[in-house]
């Protein structure tokens, strides 16, 4: 069932989205060689709790972390661990924060120091494909329009789209209907109606689209062990242009303050 949110529920969701955005901005300060992914997870958990929220992933069906950690070839659902970040790594941080009964969900893939130019391009295209999908998410269109926009953009650049994992609705529950795949045909799927909250999250591979699930039952990685990138926003469907409720701005301000680089064009620069 697809839930249309009331204006009051949208405001509560907006607050949860602000919290998760600020949480990943705090994490951004610590993404550097020598830090463990468990340290990043601790930073995120403490920040959410200190600001009155709840780390929604922690304990979800037994998941052991606040963040889903995605180092290099990990696509989604990796565990925080004692792994120490190294120069040249990339690390996705997928986070859900619950505040006042509503959830905000987002993911940002960070570069750890200087990375290979081929991986820089993967990050840029993946993030740009997210905004391509958002641009297609207008009221009255269909989920397939989002899916096709993401797929077309990434495949045009020579990358592959993970099929088994997808975006989703969100609200009082972390995962609600509808599913939002990153591939598909225009004009199919549920109609996008004002008041819907959905998460768009391209998961894009440098190599093959094929994935495997590790023995822990959670960690999803590329079969060929080539890198994968992942970016996500929570958005509100409106009668006109969609509204992005999460924000990369505070994250990227911290990256620049720490001497890092931002990959991909600004949303306004991405042509339709």
C-alpha cells in the first residue's frame, strides 16, 4: 500500500531528513586514511542519539550498525568493522534516522584521499544519475520514468546498474511501497502522486551488474569485485517539481573544509 502523507507528516519527515543529512555531514569529518569504519558508525550513532533521534538501521532484522558501510566493491548492507580506510578507497555510508516517528534516508559515497580517475568518474556519474532520476519524479509521471532516467544515463557512460536492490517509499516505516528500481521502461509502474515520499538510490557498478551476498546474509558486493557507487536522497512528490528533503550540501561543505574534492556536476547543471 502506498501512503500519501499529510502536511503534518511531511513536516515531521522533513525534520528527520535534516537530521540524517547533518549526521552524514558529521561523518564526513572523519572519512580519511587510518580511520576504521566502526569509528564512522560510532560517530553517526552518537550524533543521532544526541539530537533526539533513533538510528533506524541498528537492530533492524538483526543488522549490527547505524550505517550500512560500502567499501569499494561492497554495493549495500556492509557491516561496520575494524577495517581501516586506506588512501584510494571509496566508502558509501547509507544511513536512516528516525525522529518523531518518521524516517529520513540517504547515502553518500566518499572518496578516501586521492582516488583513481576511473573511480572519480564512477562517483560523478552515479551522483548525477540520482538527479536525473529526481528530475523525472514529477507528479503524474510513473516510477518507471525515474528508473529509465537512471539506467539510461549510467549505461550511456558505460556503467552497469544493479538489478536486485532498489529505492523505496518511506515514512513511519523505513521501507514502504512503492519499490523504485534503477532500471526499467518509461510509463510503467505506480503513478507518482503528490504527498508520496520516496527514496531514489542508484547503485552503479564499474564492471558487471552481477552481485553476490556474503555468508553474513547481509553484505552485498560485486561479483567481479570492481568498485560500486551509491548515492541516495529522500524526496517529496509534489504537483510540480519534486522536493529533495535530504541534502548533500552540509556533507560537501565538510569535504571541502577537509581538503577533499566533490565529484559530479551540480544538480542545476545536469541537463534534462
